[in-house]
C-alpha cells in the first residue's frame, strides 16, 4: 500500500543520502513532490511562488521630441473584469512613478507593448531599462522604428527574461524616445493598449 515517510526532525537538520560514488535509484511509478526549495540540480528550479502582474496605461502621456521619457503617472493594475483580464492576488511587481519593483527574487518573463504616435516624421524608440543599484539605469531591451506617417499610430512589442537577485536594487522602467518630433504614448482605461506583464517563471 501507499505510505508517507518523513526523514529528519522538526529541528534544523541535514540528511545525507549515500556517499560519493553511490547511485540513488528512483523506481518507475514513484513521484518526487517538492514543496520546498530545490538547489544544485544544474539550473533554475521552476517556481513554487507563482507571481504575476498586468499593468496598463489608462490615459495618454505627452512625449517631447528628442527627450528620453519614462512612461509614468498613468500605469494601473486594476482589473478589467468585463474582458476577464484580472490581476492575480500574488503580485509580481509594484509600480511608483514608472519604476517597477519586484516582490521577490527570481527569473521573470517580461512582455510589453507600446502604442504611440508622433506629430511628424522621425524615429521612435521603446526601451526596457534596468538597474542593479536602484540608481543607474541602462537599456536591457530596445525597439526602433521609423515613422513615415504623421499622427499614424504605431505599435512596438518586446519580451525578455530578467534575473532579479535583489528586490531593493534590481528594478526596471519603460522609456520612449521620439526623434525629430513629439507625440504621445497612447493609453486606455478599458483595454490593454500600452501595457506590461510580469510573470515569475523560476526561482534564482
């Protein structure tokens, strides 16, 4: 019959299985269930601490020409329940003035979409910038596109995986740079237009 065996005590302890050179066999039909932290297996363990956040710009933001500008002030993570877009209760990030702070260490899948327009012809740039000292930001991911039609909406999308080792210092923000002409970052309060999603996919 089935049985559950506990090895170790309620006090802190280290249990060794075998010695150097031994082989530990796990027979077919046996399931290893991990509710703790698995380390030393040659890669990042899948997370037991699932976290996810969806943020979107709920209003437009004016962008001046030839100035790197952080998308800020209009981010929200409120639910759009009519469209079944609901933020999980276990948040991946919080946001303040366009700066995203991670709730826990780990590997995060980040996807983002920019919807914008420019008042004249030029180049538009969309950046995910990161810092590891809570101060100096640099480009981690970028996207560039030439704009050939005045006030014609354009859309940029980016995706990447970031390793977050220090939640006090490892942070990100999204910035835009409109070369030659000003314009807008387009938001909307009832749908995901300009938006960003953060999903914790593995533990560090």
